[in-house]
C-alpha cells in the first residue's frame, strides 16, 4: 500500500498547498515509508507511478486527477465560484472521494451535483513557524496596509487602489504595500498595476511584482499594520491565513473558502460589504471555458465599503491588533499544516482506508 501524493511543487497557491502538506506528512515517521510523491509535470515519473500502483493504494491528487492509477483516487480541489467549472467537475465525478478545504466549498459541490457521501472537508493550513506575531513593531511612524495575492480581477486589487485614492490619497503618514504575482503575462501584469497607481497619482502606493522567498514574504507581514484583501472568492485564501497567523487585523469580504478560518477570529476582521454578481471576468472565463456561458457568481466588494474599512482599521487599530495577536494562536493551533495532515488521516481512517 502507498499513499501517493500527486502535484507540483511551486510558489502558487495549489503548489504551496501540495508542498506544505507533503512536507508535514513526511515528517511523521510512521507514515514515511508509505508516502510517495509524484510530480505531475514529470511524465516519466507519472508513468512509473502508474505502472507500480496497486489496488489498495490511496492516490491524493492536488491537480487534475489522472484516471489511470489503480487504487482509491482522491481529488483535493479548490475553486472560487458558486458554479464549479465543467473541467473541474469532470475530475470530481471520476474521483472516488473529493476533499475540499471548507464547509462553504462542500456546500457548493453538493449544489453542483456531487454526492455528499463522497465529499469531506479537509482544511488546508499555514506555516505556523514562519507566520507569527512575535516581531518588533515599526518605529518610523508610518501606518502601512499590506495586500498580497495574484494580480487578477478576483483579488479586487483595482477596487482596493481606487478606494485608497478616495480616502487616503497621498497621506504621507500611510502607505499601501502591494506584493503581487501571476503565472503568465508577467510584463503585461506589471505594466497594468504600475499604470493604475500612476494614473491616480498615488505616491504612497508601493507595488512589487514577482516571486520572493517565503522568509521575505513573512517579513512583509511583520513590517505592516493591517492586511487588506477584499477578494471576490477564495478556495482557501493562503494570504489571508498567513496574515491571520501573523497577528494582523484583516480587511476582507466574509464570503467563500476563507470563512472556514476567519469565522473563528471575527474580532480582528473588518468585513467589507459586497454584492453577489455573475462572473464576467475575461481572464477567469478564458481559463474555464463552458458551453452555456455561465460561470456562476462571486462577491463583488463595494468600493466605498473598502474605504470605510481602511479608515476604521486605522482608527481602531489598538483594539484590533490586540485581538489579532490573541487570535493568531487559534489560527496557528487549529490550522497548521500538521493539523491538516491529522484531519486528512482521520478522514481516511473513518472510511476504512487506513488500518
């Protein structure tokens, strides 16, 4: 018997999910000999793993599920819409078991036709040793907001910058730090974000584009005061849980996958009002083609509500920060990657797949 993990190690959301879960599982010595990693983008390794797969193997796939592995095929999936894309649904209908990281995600899958008996909630996690609140405060007197995430419409970076221009403008005592990236069209993305800030003549908005090591990413959380990401939809929300673990007050929409952990720490969250709207994002619809031209809905944040949240977080920072530091212990304890592994193994045992 093997527990086979199939995915790609990289610094994108699903790559971090795969990497951190695999590393946490491999630390457990009693499982070590049973675990086999297979890199999805290595065709030779994939074929070798298929050839030696056995009927009692457990194949946990973090990307599109191959149909040809023998054993129990398990799809661990994240998505951001009320209507799961057909290409994603196809993989889940061929899987024996489906895992999602949140109760919200499970509810959406069931509404999309997945049998509840095949679907379990196994939350993702956060690196609690890397993201924590134990760091010295900034001493230069500048109040800084941080936004991290892919530069795409779903993350509402445009709406955040627009609301910033309305309520904080070029206030020299405040700064907005944006750390963003994407998996393609890099030059175009960099140009778009720079032109947006320049068009609004914002001198206190600093944007960085590209990948950085995880230790440098952690420093961004440590050197800023409030995290802002009014996302339209998250399968899990890795930047949001990193900020929560780092003890930061958070400004966001309280909708979709990240409510799995943020509902436990509402005293340090400033919610942004939103409206559920049909998805009409060209980038999203390009990645998920469908014949009926329906991509479901997501949460469109109200720009004026983002601005109100930015102001509120600054005016009430002392109380929010105290709550956030206390709440970080909840996040780091209940949502570590080690806890994710524990939950995953428990689910497999409950289904009689582990002896």
